[in-house]
C-alpha cells in the first residue's frame, strides 16, 4: 500500500511550497529493521494526475491522489 499525505497549505500561499508527500510501503532489511522501499523510477500518468512508481523489489504502484483512475 502507498501512503499519501496532503498538507493543508492554502494554494495561493503554496507557490514553491511542499504540498504532498508520497511514501512507499515498508519492508524489512536483513537486520530486521523496517524501512521504506526505495523508489527506483517514477513517471506522471493519466495526463499528469497520477504517478506510477517502480520500487526496488520490482513491485510497482500508482499514486492517484485526485482519484483520476478507474473506480474498482
């Protein structure tokens, strides 16, 4: 699962501000300490409304904060 956090920053004040944080799921390293999977590559999809990511373990996901993709 991919976590999405959106700040409550007012858009007119957000010029150059950080508006959203997208975080991949956790995995365990050989020592057993949880850490986030590394994002290897990412690209805008759905006309710039979502982001497709490839993670270090070969899994992939789509961050769709606007709900632009098809509904399931």
